[in-house]
């Protein structure tokens, strides 16, 4: 905000000394909009991406697994952990990193924790396959 105020005061109008004045000027002045466009980069609507990936897509994938296939106990749970983690890793590519939180091995905090969720999901699937008990046929429920 300070950089935008300083730039607007020095290049456009010395009266633009607070964010409210800059917003009002941007609604009517092309030079102010151009300055702000250079200072404020466009951002992805990452919340919408994550809602679509971790909400709708994950639900559909798990619903298909549960209703269309006869799987061992634990496989759908393992699939949830793995798919959620993978979809979160993809969604995190569009998020702005948290301020003050360092990257770990080149991954954001959410991506790093998702790696462990993949391991947990693999453990559920391995346990279900080793146990060998099939869940009831989806049509029987």
C-alpha cells in the first residue's frame, strides 16, 4: 500500500495520500489504474481452484470408487488420503505462499504435509489388501 501511495503521489496527483483516495481515483482515472496494474499483480482465485479440486473432484472420484467397484476394506480411505494430498499439491501451485513460513525442500507447508498423507493413504491400501476382506458389493447397500 505504501508503494502504491508513494507512486501515485509522485507521478499522478499529490492529493492521493491514502488508500481510499487512490481507490476513488482509480475508478475515474486511467493513469492511476495503469500505475496500480504495474504494482498489483493479478492473482489466481485459488480458493475456487481448491474447492473444485479438493471438494467436487475428490467427491466424484471417491463416489465412483465406492459405488462402482468392489474394493478391499481400507482402499477407499487410502484413496481419499492419496487423492486429497495430490489435489492439494496441485492447488497449492496457485496459492500465494504464507508470509513468514519458509519452504521445506522446495515445497510449501501444505505440500510438505501432503507428502505424509500420501504415505498414510498407501498404508491404508496396503493394510486393506493384506487383510484381504472385500467390502460388500455397492449394490447390496
